[in-house]
């Protein structure tokens, strides 16, 4: 396969709905991009990583983009810039074939790079995502879940980074009680990495799925937030006047509950959603199955999530 042509795929392309080609994260978003506000992006498919042959378990950090593929990635970044503005900031994320399914989630096993700008920086971030595919923790995770380690089905998504004022993780079924009639919302200031990484205690809202009424709310002392800085992100202190303030207003709570309910109907299973508000606009960033419900509700338990 070495030297075979690899095509850059865009979110929403028909080929970008093929999990074997683009991984779970991209396949799910591509199914939804036409109906929901998904930030634009493009994908380097799994065939790019496997084109050089099997990785094995001892290969170390040597897989690099070929010169033609570097040009294709840079050209795609220029096309994204034409849609989003000059030198847009992007998130570079892995998308594993075995990721975001009903069992193994691969949460935290591969690296993510945020606030990357410029074609060369994107190429470097893609190569680092590739390196993380055969890091010890990722290969050990594959072995624990009975997955193969010779060929790693890893695509890489390059997606416009929403400059989030507020980030939220939303469950269309209560992951603690397994109540299918409740939507659970966790929200905090800034980018979502502080929430999914567990470095902030977010606000929590429990909303009835049928009537959209908030049955419980807990406004946390939100001390940390993730913000964009040149070349990446940094976790900083939340300004004092925002720490105890609700991250969401009533309109935003209702919008998130409606989004989760709609996505559950579209996907056919309870969803675990990452999203962000920039101003009044709500963006869908990720949609995966809830993997902490009991088996009777159609999903299996998975290891604790650390990061996406």
C-alpha cells in the first residue's frame, strides 16, 4: 500500500460517514453536519496511517506525512481559511475506528491539539496524533479491550476551533441514575477541556426531557477555565466575578436540552454531547453514545473519561 493516494475528506462527504475510513468521531459528526451547527473541518482518513504498513508494537514516533500528503493537508487548510477567515485556529483530534461506539470509547487514549494555526503547524499536529496511536497507553488500552494493535485504525480531524464563551457536556439520559427521562447538562466557562479533563467542577442542571423543566441545578465555584493562547491553550483562573455566576441562562439550558433530545432521536441511542456557545450561537462539537448506562438500556460500562 505504500505510496497509494490518500484523499482528504470533508465533514459531510458521503465517504466521511464510513467509520472504517474516518473513525467514530468523524463518522458521527458527518451524519449530523447537514442538520446541526457543526464547525467545518476535514479529515485525514485511516488509510493515510496504514499506507506505510503495519505499526507493530515497538514502532516509535517515526510515521510522517509524505510530501504529496503534506501538500494536500496544507491545501485543505487554505480552503478552510477561505470559509472561516485568514489562518483560522483549529482543533486537531484523533478519530479512531473503535472510538465512540457502545463499548470502548478510547477517551483520553490519543492526543488532541487545540488552537493550531497555519498549514505547517497542522501537519506537525497530525503527525503527533499519529505518534499517540502507538503510545504505550493506547496499545495497552487496545489489548485490554481485545482490539488489534498491528494495524491502528486512526483518522485525524482538523476542525475550526469555536472560540467558546461557555462549553457544555450534555447527556440525553442521566448517566448516574440511568433515567431516560432526564437530560443532564454540565457547563463551565471557556473551552471544554477543563470539563472533560476534570480540572473544574462545572455547573450541573437536570432537565425533564418531556417538559424541559429544570428539576435540579447546582451552581459550582468554577475556579479554572481553558482559554486559547498563541500556539495552543492554557488553563487559567476564572475571574472572581464569574466563579459563582451561572454559566448558562434559561434560554441556553433549554437549547441544550432540546439539542440532546433531538440528537438522541437522530442517532437512535442516548447521546453524550460536547458543545459550545460563542455568543448566542450553539455549536455541536462531538456526539457519542452514553457508555455508562446499564446493559438493559443498550450500552455497556466503559473506563472513566479523562479527555476527548
